[in-house]
């Protein structure tokens, strides 16, 4: 999971690249082979595999090789952990902004 900062860093670094985000988007619809992931991308199969290695190292994607076909799928628990991390920050800012709004409303009433 994403309980330590290093794993969280790997996940966000993996998602920083548009091609990797496109792969994650495709895999969110279901498993796909490496060649299926490579189809819409303007890069070599070797480059796609390198991107997949980054996604696997981050924990976002896992793959399984059966014969000559390597099938990849998304790791939903890692995505949920990332979503949880982001939501914690969003909620903290919403609380701060709510308090600011209350403060400004009180200040306006006093004037």
C-alpha cells in the first residue's frame, strides 16, 4: 500500500508521464496485453515495456506472463490508497476554507 512516503512518491512519479497515465486509463477498463497497450502509443514496444516497468515498480500495475503474452492489469488497492491520500488533503483545505468563510461572515456582521 501507500503508507510510506517512498511508495507514494513512486506512484506519483509513475503518473507524471502522459503515456503511463494513458496506460493506466486503458487498464482501468480491464486487463490488456502489452501489445494492446502499445497500439495507441507512438513509441516502440521496448519503450512501452519500460513504462510498464515503472508502473509495476510503483505498484499501480501488475502483470502476468502466460506463454508469449504478458497481460497487465490495474492494482485497484493502490489507486484507492492514492485517492485516500488526496482526499485527506482536500478535506483539510475544505475545513480551513469553511473556517475562513465563517470568520469573514462574523467580521462582516460586526461591521
